[in-house]
């Protein structure tokens, strides 16, 4: 029999699992491919909790290399695969799930287009079946690398071109929702300028990174444009060696973070290169990561804790000639942890994304594992703060109260499903008497069903006829409507245990806390706006608030530049605990704000969308 704590304590969230992974630990790995060569360059978590990975394959498809798209479930198990291309070579470098549930894939083609290599854009439905394809370019070579769906439903596509511009220049293509060109731009000087990554910014413009030799050396290059692609400013970063940016993202403070590699700074032949700038591209700090050999960074993302995660490969550390290399930093770029992943041969890490459970998904290529040649390699990595499937949150009365024999005690709280899948949960309670003797456990809920991200208010009260140990007494549990007031104050404490229906209460994990309780009412005592959950989120999030009295209520969502995106509530509401779900399939990744106004009360909180 478990003992409850005697003193009133705050709710303690304990993830009681047989094995809790440390940050950076591998949770699972998967390979995809055939007997020839298959390399993954980009991964994204999809709205169903699974993943979409793209790259190149010579194991399947038409003749040479084709675009290879793999869709998996949340465990990395294959749901379907597709190839796209002609009789020559097609390579994909980027993929994004689109607002209609399908996908847009960007890369380059030798089979189609105006000549040599051209930008190649493929739009599919949710099953990966082709809706349309487009090529962009001229008679020379044009390499496409990065694509993003834009706020207007179209697409922005970046890479570099030898067909247009001065020599080799950054090449930016803006299209409508059908892939038809709205405008194109080139950026660069008299020498070589190579673009690898583009992202739409909060102001509707674009940020691009790559490298330039027009400055004299090989320098990392950052370009900021307006919504029409016209240059607002450019910046170069680096030293006397070779420095390039490979991936860029706008950060929550309105500045930018880019990752790449440097031979100008650092410990060895080449190091991961991370540069943080302000909104004008001026350097706030730079960091290098690596050892005495070559270490190349390909992907960076700001994480929900305000830090950064960078992925690439290392020749300095690990098990083989090259290994996946993952670096997690705080908000100042200082290292929190690093990990290598690989076997006795080589592995290249190309893409990382934080997942909705706080972990990470990393994609690249492996020659150590798989079916033959090199294969797509997908790794699920533990994050800093594992999120339980189901959590319970209850606020105890303070100070403790007593309940006479024959009286009733009660408490109120919430059970929350933190996953994208339905959950079935049991909840139990224990009572503790004056001499710390325990009573119960009492099963309050059996097989309580919770939909994805659903929170259900749980109100329990229990009658204690006498304080005899080990008694199972009359009890009543409510989920929803319940008596507004429970009287009969008395001394007692309760331990609440919630967990999966199998093994709940004993082996079943989620959390425990000790509570003192007594009389309670069903109305909150003050206005409040709670933090949304999940946060960050991939598809939808729930916003909760409470009203102690009937009020005129307005709940609005804004983007980071103050534009109102949605009015979720605008009406008179009765007092009570309230919640609303926000989902906007067209909203891009980034930071958003939600504002509650109720009578004279107003509060704003921040949330992060990760697509």
C-alpha cells in the first residue's frame, strides 16, 4: 500500500517509467532504401505525428537518380513511398507538408526543363500522388535547394543559378498556389554566390543564406528581402578561410540564426558554424563546435526552450569515418550536450527538427546499416523534458482542513491527454488518517477516454463513514457536472495516481501528489489566462482561461508583428473554466500571441507553432 505524504505539498509531476532516456539518447532508428544508393536530405514531422523524408534514390524509380519520398507513422514505420523523375537525374533537397495535407518537394532535374539542370518543384496530395510538377531555370545549370509554402498559399523556392545573374548567383522564385511563377530574383556580385536556404519572415519578406566569393573570400552570406524579393540588406560573415551558411531561421526575438561550417575559426580543419544576428543582420554572437578534423553543420532550429539544435556530420568524433553529429545549445549558443550516431562506416546527418513531444527527429544517410549501398537513416532522439501521455493537475486547499467521521471530502482538477492519439486513463485516490494510516486506493475513474490534446475537468468527492484502515467505502466520481459545494470540513489528505488503464495506480507512471481538501466550489476565484498546450505545437493547440463572474470576453490571436489572425471568442460568457482550440492550417512556423480581454482584465501569452 502506498503512503501519502503527511504535509500539504504542491503537485509533483513524476514520470515514473522503467527507463527514462537522457537528452540526446536514441529512442529508435529506421533505414529506408534498396540495394543501391539512397540519401535523405530533409525531414519534417507531419500533422498526424508521423514524418515525411525526402532525398534521392538509385534503388528505385526510372533509370538514374530519382526523387524519393517516404511517409512514416510516429514510430518511423513506412506508410508509403513514392519516386518522381524521368530518365536522367532528379534530386530532392527539401519537403514541406502543405496546408491541404499534401506535400511540396523541391530539388533539381536533368530530365525536364530548359536545359542542363533546372529547379524542380513537385506538388502531391496527402498520399504522395503527383498533382503537378514545375521547372524553373534557363539554358545553363540551376540548382534548387529550399522550399516553403508562403502566407498567401503559394511557394518560395531558393537555390542558385548559372543561367541568370552575374556569374553564379542566388536564385529566388516566387510562385502562386499552382506553382506558376509570380516573380524571380537573383542576388550576388561579380563572382560566385550560392544560395541554400530560404524562409519567409514575420513581415512577409524573406531571409536567405548560403555563401559568396564576391566579397573576396568564401564568406557566409545573408540576404533580407521584402515581400517582392527586393533586397533590404545583405551581410557577410567569416574570416580568411572558407565559411558558409547552409540553413537559416528567424528567431522569436525577430533576429536570425544560421548554421553552416567554417575553416576560419574553431578547433580543426572545419567546424560547425553558428551565427546569431539581430533583426538587421548584425552579429550578436558566433559559436563553433567540433574537433580536430572536419565537422560540417547542415541544419539548425530554434527549440522551445529558446536554445538551438544543430545537425550535421563529424569526422572528429564517433564510431566510424563520419558520424551524425547533434549539438544542443542554450539561447546564447553555449553547448548543453552533443551526441554522435553511427556505425563503423560513414553517416551524414542532414536535417533536424524538434518534435511535438519535445524530442528531435534527425535524417541523413548511412553506409553502416540498411539494405545496401547507402540508405535513408532516420533517428528519433530524446529531448530535455519528456512529456507524459496523460497528466493530472490539481491544486490543494491551503491550509489543510479536517473532515469528521462520516463527512465528505473532495477536490477538483484536470486530466490532460498530451498526445495526438486517443488515450484511456484510470485515476485513483488514497486517503490518509490522523495517524498517517492509509485508506484505499479508491478507483475514481475506470477507462476514462481522452481525445488528442483533450483536457477533462475531474471533480471527485468521497464519503468516509469511519476511519477504519483498508476500507473501500462509498464514493462518487464526476467528470463534468458535479455538486457546486462540498461541505463537512475535516482532516484528510489524498494521493492521486493517474496512468494508463493497464497497471494504473501501481506501476503506471504518470504522477503523484498529496493534497489537502475540503469545501470547494465550482467557480474560479479570479480571472486568469493559462499557458496553451501543447506548446510548441504542430497542428492545433488548446487555450484555457477562467472567469470568476459573467463577463464580456474577447480572445484573439496575433502574429509577431501585431497583425490579428483570428478572433476565437467575442461574446458574453458565464463564470467558469473555459477552453478553446486554435488551428490555422495556413499559419507558418513561428511565434504567435493570444490575448484575453474580460471586463477590466487583459493578459497576453506567447505560443510557438512548429510545422
